[in-house]
């Protein structure tokens, strides 16, 4: 299988891209499998967080160059490869990218579709599409700019040069850098911690951060206020605050 999907205890799932002989390049099969697994996880009421990882030496080296080298514009459009990105964009539950090794092109864009990026200290991020005559097509020009600003983005996109995990963290592209052999454990521990939080609050936070970023500040703040108030109609808000007052651990039920 080019991807491996496991439901783990603690309300989390792990999705691994497993095509190391092609540096985990995202061919059509890998994209379709990622989309199917993310959709399945989204609709699984027992799951509250998904970790997306590659293999020890590479997260993903981007779209499969061999599979698109001879394609024309219409064919690229008809392949409908935006579906995978749409499923990721639509996922209301927290996604964590666990990045070891290369995250290039569509691989870097895949990581940027996550909500949190945990990177190994040997990881390298880049958008080298220009070197093969194209440009980022899955959000690289926009997500990177929104994460790290114009000047860092322009340098990465126009030169195609990769950056280190440390540099990525300094720029704001990575949430946390850990030793390479601790990436998956750290990502899974964080996923379990998030999955133990009240899921409605987690969803609202994700929704507000992502939707609000594209809105005028006043409207986004008004939307935040409404979402904040609505959480007071959940059982988990009552339980969370009662547990704090009674000095005990909360038991969240997701309602
Ligand atoms: N595609 C296809 N095959 C790849 C590949 C890729 N992206 N990356 C590596 N491979 C294959 C190599 O061809 C080689 O295959 P064989 O020769 O063994 O048959 C094998 O993997 C091992 O590669 P290397 O020998 O190069 O391995 P190294 O460890 O030395 O180097 C590397 C690893 C990741 C630094 C290097 O392989 C590399 O630079 N790869 C290319 C990276 C790249 O240019 N990525 C950008 C691809 S363009 C779209 C949205 C998004 C996109 C497209 C469409 N739509 C919405 C329509 C995204 C486009 C891209 O990502």
C-alpha cells in the first residue's frame, strides 16, 4: 500500500505515506488514498485528531513529476487532483503533520494544510517547482505568504532553494522542532493531548483561526465572540469549569 492508515487509542489516527522508493511523491493513487482516509477520519465520531507522516527519510517530495511531465493543461484540469486538497481544507478536526526529511513542492503544501507542523531537526522544506518549469499549485503562493510573509516566500519560490527545519521554525512555518527520531512520538503525544480536549471547542478554534484569517478583523472578532458564547451551551463547558472548581480531571463527552 502506498499509504498506511491506523486508528490508534486515545481518539487519534495515523496516516503514513509509504512510497519511499519514489521519495513519497504524490501520484494519483497516493492522493486518492490520502483523500479517502482524511474523509473517513472526518466522519469517524471516535477520532479527534489525525497525524500525517511520511517515512523516516522523506515526508513527501511533491507531486509525481513523472506522472505529469507529458500532461497538457486540459489534462491537468481533468485529473481533478484538487480533490485531495479540498478534503484536507474541509476537515474540521485538527491535523498534525509529522515531518522527517524532505517536504518539497506538494509535500510542503501538504504539511501546510495541517494545523500543526512537528519537524525533525534534519527536515528540509522547499517549493522547488520553478526548477521544473512550474509553480506551486496547491496553495504554496498563498499559504506560505500568510505564514511567513512576502520576502521569505519570494525567496523560497523564486530560487527553489530548500530551508532547514530550524529556519522554518524561526520563520513561523513550523510549530516545533524535535530530534529526528522523536518526531512521530511527539506528534502522536500532541495528537492524544488534543484529542482529550473538548472536541467542539477544538473544532471552533480551528474554524475561527482559519476562517478568521481571511476576514476583516472586525467581522472575525464578531464571529469569535459568537463562537465563544455558543460554547456555553455545551456540556463540556459545564464539565470543564465544574471540574476545575472541584479540583478534579474533567470528563469531556463531546456535546
Ligand atoms: N516525482 C517523481 N519521482 C520522484 C520525485 C518526484 N517529485 N522525487 C523523487 N523521485 C524519484 C526519483 O526520480 C528517483 O527515482 P528512480 O530514478 O529511482 O526511478 C527516486 O525517487 C529517488 O530520487 P533521488 O535519487 O533524487 O533521491 P535523493 O534522496 O537523492 O533526493 C530529493 C531526494 C527529494 C531531494 C529529490 O528526489 C528531489 O529533488 N525530488 C524532486 C523534488 C521536486 O522537484 N518537487 C516538486 C515537484 S512539483 C497540483 C498541485 C500541486 C502540484 C502539482 C499539481 N494541482 C492542484 C494540479 C505540485 C507540484 C510539485 O510538487
